[in-house]
C-alpha cells in the first residue's frame, strides 16, 4: 500500500475518496443495524451528506478524459436523483419501500459500481492499494 500517492493527489480527489469510504462505512452499518432508530436516522443523514460530497467533488475530477467529462460522470445525476428520491419517499410520502429501494440504488448503483471503476489498473486507488 502506498499512501504517499494518495496524499500527493489533488485535494478534491482526497475529499472525494474519503467521503466515498465514509459513505460506504455508514451504509454497511445501516444495512446491518435496526431500521428507523435514532442511530439509523443519524447515520442516514451522514450517508446523504457524504454521497452529496462524493457527487459534487466528482464534477471536478476529470483526469480520465483529458479535462472533459467521462462515462463515469453519469453517476453524478444518478446520485442526485437517488438522494432526492430517497428523501422524498421517506419524508413526504412515508413510503419505506421506495426509500429502501432508493438507498439500495445509491449504495450499489452510485457507490459500489463507480467504486469498482476506481480500482481499475492505472487508476489512483489501484496504485495506492496494489502498487504500481
């Protein structure tokens, strides 16, 4: 593991990665813990803030495509729709099933799938974790 590469990366990439790992940790806890409790709501709020941070910082990360948006940026609006859909479902409609589906969509479709792209050979996290 080479953390020096991560520490040498631009600040926006560091914030993006740390927010993604924090979101992943809070999501894992929420998936395992009882639903609807005070701690679930607290971790849920933190998860939403972290996912919004991941999405906003992603807009400014453009190393893949020579300064332009790349295919991975499609996850930015998907994340925004997931956040607003999940919040609307639980806060205004009291629809637990729609909320759960939106949150699963965020965890797997907007966090896990793009996260796997981050570990592809040649990408920063691949170099940090596996060397290179």
